[in-house]
C-alpha cells in the first residue's frame, strides 16, 4: 500500500495534480483548491491509502506540485 499525504491548506490550486491523475484529484468549485479523492482529513492534513499500482503516477503528481505539499510513502 501507498499513503498519500496532502497539506490542502497550502494548496494554490494550480491543477498540476489533477492534470496527472484526474481520478485521484479534483478541483473544488468552492475555493479553487484541489481535493484528494477518498482522502481523510485530520488536523488539516488529508491522507489516503491506495494500491501500489498508483505509485508511478503519484510520483509524477508529487513532481508536478510547485509548492511541494504532496508526499507519498510506502506502508
């Protein structure tokens, strides 16, 4: 499994994550920031456990984020 860690409050809404992986990321119509699909929030940090087959795509998402607020780690 892979854990995605996303600091949404720091998101600038550049859409870089959505461009790489539109099935995992969405842009909020309310505030323009991105949302992690199936992410669970705790103290402003969103986390989601996903299957290993998403790892290479998630590496691209991390590289595409200009503010470096997305992290991935194997669990």
